[in-house]
C-alpha cells in the first residue's frame, strides 16, 4: 500500500487540548536583552535574528532600539527550556541577556 511521504502529511490539531493546563506545566519566561556599549546596532540585530529564529528583521530592530533607549528589552516569552536556549545563543554572540519569570 502506498502512503504519502512524511513531509506531505498534514498534522491534525486537537481542539481538546487544555492550553491553560499546558501553560501551568510550562510557565512562560521572558528573555531580556540588555543594552551594552560594546556591540554595534547591526551586530545586535543580526545576533537576535540568528539566536531567536521566530524574530523578523523588523522586530529584531525594534528590540535592539528598545534595549538601547530603555536599558533592556523583552525579546520573547516562551517556556523556560526554550528561553534558556535563546539566552545562551545570545550570550554566545557576546550580548547580555537574562531570563525572568513572566
């Protein structure tokens, strides 16, 4: 029997998933970018895009400017494990980033 290749199969979304319960198990955390006087603005934007794939260039630019003008900026809100990954990627690109509970 022939079946479609895996990449052509459609995923079904289960509408019965209790997202409130899931959020309680995976509480959101905020990744924060802190301003520094070392990195230039282009490097910060490029680093945000490389480290946090969901960000567009426009959003990364907004985050960079917010951190520049206010000392820090919210990059993304996500579960802790993912927040740690994004923070570590930002740190590896010589940026200052922290995590806080949302």
